[in-house]
């Protein structure tokens, strides 16, 4: 295999300025999206409370777990639960 000389990378002042401007733009977009999400969550929770759909006070995670049939409570580690009812 042929060996080539290492490529030299040069970082210019323009490159760092461009990076900072792009970084600030992405942060501002993220902040706006988070603000919209917070407002969206508040309005959706107000609508749910107004419609009375979720009157039992379950969290979103609990509702999802219930819907998919997931029970996050572990089984106790006792002999019958580990090996079943073994009869000799």
C-alpha cells in the first residue's frame, strides 16, 4: 500500500466566525422549539383537563405502559417465582 503525506488542515478566522454563527443559530432554533413545546404541552394539558379524558391523573408514561401492557414492577425473587412450583 502506498503511503502519502499527511494532509495539512488550516483553521482560519473566517472559519471560526462561521462556526460560531451557525452554533448560535442552532441554539436559537432549539430554544424556540423548546418554547413552542412548553406552550404546546400547556395547551394540550388544558384541553385534556377541559375534555375530562384523563381525569384519573395518570402520567404520560403510565398511560403508555398501560396501553402496551408493560408492568414495570419486578417480580419478587423467591424460590417459587424463580423455579415455579416444583414437586418431587
